[in-house]
């Protein structure tokens, strides 16, 4: 029986498969490198454009450099917004500025719906931007939603006031924010006794990455991190001792 003729110049099938696998691996590696950079640049470019579109129409034409240059400069609105924010903060520190703010707040306090919205937004802004104490600076583990199931959370502040006073617990309470995956901006505010909260060595940024990646991106182990002590070998129970005695008697 004649053997089929094989062209020596024709590459074999396994070599083609190896080449395709190498190209596929290179493509995925390039995608992993390009995707975060491209998405970051796109998001920054989009946000800057949105701010420019909102701020520049409010700027007088004689102060807009685009009128003199003749081209669209992205980021000019961001600069005007930063300068305006600094100016408002500088005015608010003075006596006249505080008087104007108090008068405006009294006027807003007389509006039922606007009052609730303004007070809520003001409290959030003061908590996020003007609070001197650190917040969300520690990652932790808590048993949630039941015993034996662990969740990742962020320690906010110790519970204060009526919440800490009226809780039927003999230990201080900690407010823990438990984020959802993959959107860590939403979640649950829970109060746990201090003894039930296990603080972690990982940073808040590493914990947020772990939540966003749904447990796929684990932070590297920090050198010198505390490790749980090894458990001692369990002593044989009474039933095991009886079985060994019976087996020895039979022997």
C-alpha cells in the first residue's frame, strides 16, 4: 500500500496549533495591558468634557481663552471650576461669607422639600470632605449574612449616640459598610460588636479591588503580617479510645 505523499515544505498541524495558541496568548496579554489604560483615559476624557460643557457656557466670552485661540481646549472648564471652588472656600472662611451662608441656610430651612435634600447633601459632603477623623481606613471581615459565612467590609466609625446606647450589647459597636460586587458604591450599613469584627492587614484599595473583581484579584501578602496560630492536634475522643481498646483485646 502506498504511503500518502507529504510535502516537506508544508508545516505540520501541531505547529499551526502552537502558533495560534501563541497568537491568542499574545492578544489576551495585550488586551489586559491596553484595556485598563484605554478605559482610564476614556473616562477622564469624558468627565473633563462633561465639566467643560457645563462650566464654559457660564463663563463670560472675554474670559474664555478659546475665543482668542480659536480651538477647543479640553480642560479649561475644569480649571475655571477649581478656581471658582477655591474662591468660594476663601470667601466662606470670612465673616461676610459665613453670614451669607447662614442667611441662605435659614432661607432654605423654610422650604420643606428643598430643606431635606440640602441637609442630606450637606451632611454627606461634610462627612466625606471636611471630616478630620479618618473614615473607611480599615478593611475587615465579619460573619454575614449568617454564622459561618464571611463577608468583606470597611470599618467606618464607632457607633455613637442612641444607636450605641440602646443596642442590647455589652460591647461597643462598630459601623461597618459591606459593599456589593462588582459595584462597591452600593451596600449595607451594619453595626457589629467590636469583638466580632476582624481587622485585616490589607489596605482599603486592595480590599476594594478584591470586591470589584469578585474575588479574582487578591492582594499580595504583606511581610510580617499576622498569621493564625497552628491548631494543636485534637485529642482522641472517648469513642475512639474504646474502639482502640476493643481492637487491642481482639488482637
